[in-house]
């Protein structure tokens, strides 16, 4: 399944947000029922189509965990022309999910009052793929290669260069699209994209080399659940109910990966069973690590968030000033769900 390489640059974000506010209109609202026995209706707006990055959420729905938490949840998938922020800010969705943390930083720097609640992936899945003839295995290899990257992800290579003290004009960078054909044809030596797009990557060959941006010194979290400041203040119990139930879904997926894939594909036939079965181990490795074994699925480190913000500030991603660390996240929801979020390492 093709997923956008990254949509986090400030200009694209502002354009998409403005269009989305105008186009979204009325939608499912966060409704607190008068009847205590009635389910609370919650919509979550995703950045992209339902895919392997949301498998734990899907399982939470399929296994009845949301219902057990007193929620009636509606998934609102995204797509190429879909904006994630406007429905959350307008209240049409109770919460949303960004592909990666820089999108939320850009939103906050632009004056949008949203905060991180939890982070599903331990690192962003953006990676550079190369071939053995001209491999990209470490930072030391960057200068010698022609690097293909999507225009909306260009700031990532700028950040990698800044992090490693490499003058950007010493790197040869080529604009590419989402497919891997330029690498296959030899037009570039390495190409960026989501490592979880295993079907798209398969055309490169089984001997390909995948190197995550985080392995080049660029930290991030991905599948970032977020809500507005007001929602955190006024509806923390509902947000915690959602995150706690989703966490149970991810825990069940960790224990039953093949069954989880089959359930997810049955619920969302746009997903391909064979490719998702080939990808699930990678998805779980992206979702669990030493930190989740200690603090539970969905955790994040504020020190890492600060490191990320400072690095993007260094490459001038925030023309109106960088966001303050305390404005981009809340620990409230993680604290409220501490007992529900499974403490598991990567399988």
C-alpha cells in the first residue's frame, strides 16, 4: 500500500489545513451522553488510509475493546487530499493521528493548539533504500551518493546534514516521487520512503539495504495521536479511554500477529493479506522497544521531543519561532492509562 513519504513541511501543512477547514464541514462530534450507560461517540481522524500502522486500533475495534471502554468509535481515514488538523480543531473529530512528530511541531508553531497524547511507532518509518553496488549504510556514505527524496521530505535530509555537520551543498539530492523506479533504473543511488511499504520496496530486490532516518541521527516518533488543548482539559477521560483501548489492541496484536493481520484485512479489504503478513513483524518492531517494555506502549520521551524541535529550528523550519516543549505534549493521558498499556518489548 502506498503511503505518503512525509507531509510535514510547514508550507504544505498550512495549505492543507486551510483547505481542510473549508472542505470538512459537519462530521461525527465528540458527544458526552446524558445516559451514563450510553456509549460516547468518538471519531479519530487519520493522516492516511487504514493500514498496518493502525492495526492495533483496528483490533481494538474488532475485539470490542472500545465498546468495553464505553466508546462508539468511528475511524476517519485520510488520503492524498485529506487534512488531519481541521476536523480535530473544529471538534468534528475527538483526536487525530499524524504520520510523524514534526507535523505536530509545525502545527503548534503555526498557532494550532494541539498536543501529543501518545506515540505508536518508536521511530519514524522514513528510510533510505539502496543497492549493494552503491550502499548507504551509514552517515559516512552520504557524500558519495546521489540521493532521491520527495520534495515534501526534503527538510529531512537538511536536518540529517545539520545533525551530522555536513554542509548541504556537499550532498547530491534529486527530487523523486513515491515509486522506486529511479533507484531500479540507476538514476539515484538511494531513495527515501516508508520502510513499511514492503510491496513498493519489493521491486528493488531482496538484497536491498534499508537505513532508517533515525540511524542517520534524526530522531522522531510516528503514528502520533494528538488532540487539542481544550480536549485534553475537558475530555481527558474520553481520550484516555480511547488510548487505553487502542493499547490493548496493540497488545493483542503483539501476542497474535497473524490473526491480527487477518482480522484487519477482513475489516479493511484495501489491505493486502499476503503483504501485510510479510510486514507485521516489522510493524511490531517499530511499535515496541526497551522503552515500551519499561513504560508501556505509546510512551515517548520529552527530551527526544526537545532534541527534535531544536534540530528543526536549526534548519529554520519555524519562521515565526519554534514551539515551546511544554506546548507540544501532555503526559496526562499516558498517566491515566498506565495500567492498560502493555509493557512489551519488540518481539
